[in-house]
């Protein structure tokens, strides 16, 4: 049985990683155990041939994420890919933010963003949203086991409405 641990780079979709694996392995029977957004980097488990039977068992496992969040700006896509459509001054401090974190541990369901990759009747939500016909997305189960503030630093805006985290090493969120 084949299980491949892939370090998915920025901008590559999970489907793109599967397509690349299909080419390299010379088989159509390749799948992944959980979608990573194109803006996400990190471990993506791919399976091939008989190992594809493991997908239902592996995709439901707990996952760990580190997220960069920009306060004081919003985009229509609710992510770093959309253009900054609105800016406002930030009116909270580190203590306020830390006090809000335990609320995430109580979340049982959440409504996905209109620009998500979720399919409704065969259509991806982000495709419908870009066509100006957003889909009705119902709440989905969510579970947070731990939420921790690792750092609170200023993001700096650069040309073209893009944001940059100063002094951060490694991959950074684009735009």
C-alpha cells in the first residue's frame, strides 16, 4: 500500500497535487485525505492504488493549522486572495484578542465562506460566487481542540493592496 506525505506549496490546489502524483506514478488511482486550500501550505497525504480505500479513515482525523489573520481589512473572498475592499482601524489589544479565543472552543457548527471549494449540486461555491450567483451554504460541523495566540504583530500593506508580515521567515500569506 502506498501513502505519500507531500509538502504542498503555496498556490497549488490539492487536486493539482493529485494530478502531479498521477503523472509521476503513472496511474489514475490517486487521491488525497483532506483538501488544503491553495493558500495553505503543509502536509497533504496522498494515497494510490489499493491505498485509496484508506481515505475515509484518514480524512476524518484531527488536523493542526497555524493561521495568519489580518485585522482591519476585509476582502469579498474573506481570504488573502481577494482585493482589499474595506479597511478600518483596529480597536482592540492583545488582552481583548486572548479573551475572545476560548469562544472558538465552543463552536459546534460554522457556515463556510461563499468562496470555498464546497460543492453544491456539482458546482463549487467559489465558482458560483465569482459568477455573481452565490450558493446557499448551510452550517457544517466544526471542532476546535485548542486555540492559541502565537504572535500579534502588525501586517504592513504593500503595493497593490497586498499585505506582508514583517520579519516572518518561511512561507507567508500572499496579498
